[in-house]
């Protein structure tokens, strides 16, 4: 290849952000020559590498932004612990159609039953197919919402959150919250209603949610919005931690 061609190619590929292609087109061209590949096959091999690298980078970015704990994924999750019906549901949910329907996922179960691990693993599976996920504990989310409200930045925070396909709120109702905190949570859920998916985990069944939202009217309104389009997973199984401890005894 002559110098002028090389300079222009590098410049144009850089300009169009085809950085992987810029790095590899020369080497692949030599290989294509040796293997007598057609022009089309050569172009395809360059673009395939560019595409692969882009997907990888996007996935890394989404994972980082999601704040999901990386070690809680499908590979480390023993799905066979769960009842068959739930396993089937999880497989369906991993495909992500519920996101397009703006459906919510509610995971109930006693402490240690694997709620957090399950929603995190699902979150990572969804990132694999390019979805934007935001993971937070309920307590942390409330802190963020309240701070934003105090600084008159609540609309901005809600807008930022609304850009995610799924918000995972772990452990709703675990810590007793003040009424004002629950009001901002309600604002978020109302804002999200029919506009985006929420995944919620809780140790408390709906019948005890009045403890969370304090006010009966607000409790009813919150439950009503959350369950309107939702899939409920009940992990009525023993604690994983407890079983592990027993096995060691
Ligand atoms: P919960 O949120 O319901 O209290 P966690 O998801 O935090 O439960 O699970 C408790 C611990 O047990 C975590 O360390 C988690 O990784 C592990 N664990 C729970 N269920 C499973 C499972 N099915 N396979 C592998 N590890 C599990
Ligand atoms: Mg948990």
C-alpha cells in the first residue's frame, strides 16, 4: 500500500470512529491476499472485528454504569435451587421482552433466599443484550432522592434515572424510613409508571407494605401502580447462607 493511501485511510477511519478497523485493516489485508479472499470477504472480516469490539466496549460501559456487583451473575447462581416454575419465568425474563412492555418484576422471599443475587444476575443477562440497567438499594436510592430534593434537583435526577431500561431497587422496606423519604420514593414510582420497568425485591409481602409507605392511601396507590403490569416471583425457599452453613457443620 502506498503511503498516501495509508494516511488517508487512517484519517478517514479515525474520523468515523472506526478505531478497531483502523488498527487491523492492514494486517487483515495481508492475510486476505495470502488466502485469496474476495474484496467482500475482506471487508466483512474488518467490519466483524469492529462490531465485536464495539459490543464489548458498550457492555463494559453498561456494566460500570449499572453499579451491579459483578460477582452476582448467572454463572455463580445455582438456578436449580429455585422451583421449576420460577426457573422457566427467569429464562423468559432474561430475553427482555418485559422491558418493551414496561412490565415490572417483583421478587419476594425471606432473607437469604437469593433475591439480590437473582435480580443482579438478571440485570447482567439483560446488559448482555444491550439493555441499560441501574442497580441501587432502596436505602441508597432514598438518600439520593432526598438530597436531590433538598437541592431542588429532583426533576434532574428523575430524568437521569428515566434513561435506564430497568431500575433495580433492592430491599424495599428493609429499613424503616421516614414519611418524607417514602414520598420521594412514591414520586419516583409514579414517574416510572408505564414508562419504564422496575425490579423490586422485598422481604415484606404487600399486606405489610403499609409499614413501608406509612400512609394507607399512598400504600394502596403505590401497590396499584407497581403490580398493574408485573411479574411476581416468590422465592419460598430456605436461606442459601443457612444451607451452606449447615453443610459445613
Ligand atoms: P436475599 O437478597 O434474598 O437476602 P441474597 O441474594 O443476598 O439473598 O443471597 C444470600 C447469599 O447467598 C449471597 O451470598 C448469594 O450470593 C448466595 N445465594 C443465594 N441464592 C443463591 C443461589 N441460588 N446460587 C448461588 N448463590 C446463592
Ligand atoms: Mg438481599
